C-alpha cells in the first residue's frame, strides 16, 4: 500500500517528467522551425541567383551604349587627311564578354566637322586603307574607292564608308562602334 507521502513524491516526479518532455518538445519544434526557415531562405536565394544567371544575357544586352576612346579631340585639328586609329570595345555573346579591336579613320565630313569612319568596306567587308598619294581610300579586294570624307567614288561598293556615332566628352573624341549590313545602298545597323 502506498501512503500519502509516497503518493505525493510520485505525483511530483510525474509533474517534473511532463515538464521535461514539454520542454524537449518545445525546443525540438523551435529547432525544426528554425531549420525550415533557413532551408526556405537558402532555397529562395539559390533559386533567385539561378534565375538571374539564366536571364542575364537578356538584361545585359540593354546595359547601355558603349563609347570607345579614339583620341584627344584637338589631336585631329591640324590633320591633313584621314587619321587611322585602332579602337577597343566589348561585345556580349550570351554570358561571355568579348573584347574586340577595330580600325577607324578620323576625317572631316563634307561640312568640315570631325567624323569617324568605319574601315570596313561596305561592299563585302574587306578593310579599306587611306592612300595619301592618291588622296582617297582604296579597298584591296575589288578596287572600291572613297573620298577623304568617305563618299563613294568608284568600284562595286553600293554606298560610301559608314559614319559612326561620335561625341566629344572632356576633350576626348569617343565613338560608338557598329557593324552594318554589307552590299546594300543604305546604312543599316546590325549591332
Ligand atoms: S570588298 Fe571592298 S570593293 Fe569589294
């Protein structure tokens, strides 16, 4: 037979057990919830990073116009004829950024203003060269000829040399290099 003192001890013991069990369950639930929150946050972060990575080429395409440095604008003030320059610019191919170089000529347009001409022949894409002794650009491939301002003089090219967009900023002449469709009479931008 259990007397009332022993009975009280047993009841006390059970109350402690139940408090301990409740405590463990509460701690376990809290740890579980914390783990759940961490996993969800990590999943969302990785998911977002993955989406940004996949769509990067789409929004990177519209990251703005790239201007390449051609030279100090006063460098060309006294030039007697077109001046050859090599410019560097970056293009994006999917996730890759490709740095390219191209030849351009700084010359004066028919209005006397500085302009930058692409050295790519608008006939089939060969590189034209300035022939100072002849006073004109000559294409080595099919004999296309252009005046110092880029206008078409002779040969198969259907238009003059392509004039590139330029700006002068802080005394520097900048150009936006572009490619144009070949063998068509008007200047049509490709990229
Ligand atoms: S590529 Fe220049 S004339 Fe044909």
